[in-house]
C-alpha cells in the first residue's frame, strides 16, 4: 500500500487481553485516504471488524524527536 512503512503488534504486560497495533505511514493521507478508501481496506473490514469488541480507537501521532 502506498505510504505504508511498517507495523508492529504489542502485547500489554499488565493486561493479558490488551494489544496495540502500531502502523507507520509516510503521511496521514496515505492512511486516511489511500488505505481507508481502498479495496484492500474494504476486505480488511469484511474479514476482521466483527472480531473487535470494543471497536479499536484509531489515533494518529507524530514523533517529537524528528524534525
């Protein structure tokens, strides 16, 4: 997917059933427009969204160390 850099899945140490999916994109637009409006995302939704309880919170962050 254009703009996709990498991802990682982190398991919470304190709460056994909690995970964090961290996905890095070149730009927010690559995620919000390029991915979210793609056929690949529609397939992702179809396959995975019914497993979420509660539905994940999606937030965007930027590095405070990068210029």
